[in-house]
């Protein structure tokens, strides 16, 4: 009897071994340790906190075998040098906005967002099902970088101003902290754009080095206390329909990463793309009320200012496409998707939202 049981167990073991080799099951990826450089100071708790949560989640998913150590802006490199540090291999991964680096490649703006462009949901749709991800990966590969979408801050506010902005003429000579294509459009309207990392904005406004500044939205703007030194708080931030946050990864280090760790990092990135936006949406309303109570004057850009900004945007994007082949290639495809997506949002989303926000009686 015992002999028969032994033979049965031996046969079962042999059958299992023939399907899944035992050494392959026991073999696990080696320990991997990376460093992440972020573009954000630690007091921007949502966007910096999201980077921290991503690192912790990767460790959790790999049972501590893949660890990423996070560094705030300035601890390894400046907030506007993250992409360069990843490309050079000084750090393995970053946490930044690709639009900070349009000076090197204008088409990187499509990874973040363009003036009067896609909103958060539309951007995700374009990236995942509109061909956007493949286009961005091909673009970043030229810099030996692999891009991961790790969050979004949504549509932004229009920033803080020392004076009221009633007409396009009020923008002439205005020194404003703004980057990306929004800065290029502002320059076309006569403003003087300044590229400053978030941690330097308050001091520049306080000293009068700049006259205005945009950052993200109420939750982060309140943290920096910008309403204390420039009381007019404008909306909307037309320069980005949404601002997608990216973790650029050194392409060589990404390619060498075990598949299991790649999947863990991509999973954590997808989670933060959802959770960052949710946290901003949950916190922005109350932050806006607190700033208004603290003296911020909430104002909306006039139709005249928005129309002038839109017209200047169309010209700027077309001029860039005429000069840059990569930008033109992506812009033509992005524009088709924008028009198709807008057709749907215009039919269902916009009418419902407009009625609920302005006309429905509580």
C-alpha cells in the first residue's frame, strides 16, 4: 500500500516537473535599488506625495526586492534638470513634467498637455487608445528615455497677478512665471515668461522679480501662499487642458529591469495616474474657499483675453509644426483625435455639466 502511494506521488511530481521546471519557480529576480529625482519640493504634498506613494507601491508589489529612493527638487538635481539627469544615467528615474524640456524637443509637450488641449480623460484616451503612447515612446527613445505616465493635475488655474487682467494689452510687459507652450503663447501676446521651479515662485513674487505666476491649482497654490503676495487669482489656466505627470526612466536601465519589476512599476504608475487626479479633485474646492476667505480675489479671464490667447496658440502650434518634424508628426494625429473627442464631449458632457453648474436649483 505504501509502495503504491509512493509511486503515485512520484508520478505526480514528475508530471508537474515536466510542465513547470522547479528551478524556474524557485528563481526570483535579484534585488534592485534605484534613485528617483523629482521636480517638486516636499511641501507640494499631492504631487510629491504621489511620487512617494509610487515608490512605496513598487516595493510592496515586489516584496521589497525593487526599491526606489525618492529625492525632492534640489537634493540631487534642480527641479528643471530631472529629464537630463535620467538621460545621462545620473538617476534611474524621475518625476516631472515633460513640458519643462520643450527647449530640447518641442514635441515633448504632447506628453504633458497643450494650450486649449485635451482634458484629463481625453489625454488618457489619446495615450492608451489613440496612438499617443507609441508616439511619445518613440520620441523619448531618441533621448534614451522610457516615459511612464504617473499622474495628472487636471485643468489648472490661470495664476496669481498683482494687477487685474482685463484686455490683452494688460499682458504686455508682464513678467510671469510660466513654462511650456503657455509661455511661448504669452510671449506672442507681449508678456515676458519666466521659467522657475515651484520652490522659487513665492520669493520671486514677493521681491517683485515677477509680476504674476501660475503653478497648478488651489491645493498646491495655497501651500505656497501665493495669494499673500499677488491677490488676483485668475481662471482658467488655458495653457494646459490637463497636465500629465511623467516618470522618465533611463532606457538602458528599463531594458535591463526584470519583467516582473517592469510590470510592478507600470502598475504603480497606472494607480497614481488615477489617485493623483482624484486627490486634487477632492482638495481643490476647499482650498479655493480658504484662499478666497484669506483675501484672494477670484476672477475669470475675459472673453477678449481668452480669444486672443486661443488665436495666438493656433499660430504658435502651427509655426512649431512648420519648423519641427517630430512636432508636426504628432500634432497632425493629436489634432484629429482632439476634434473627434471634442465632438463627443460637446454632445453629452458639456450640456450636462453646464446645466448642473449654473442652472440646476438645489
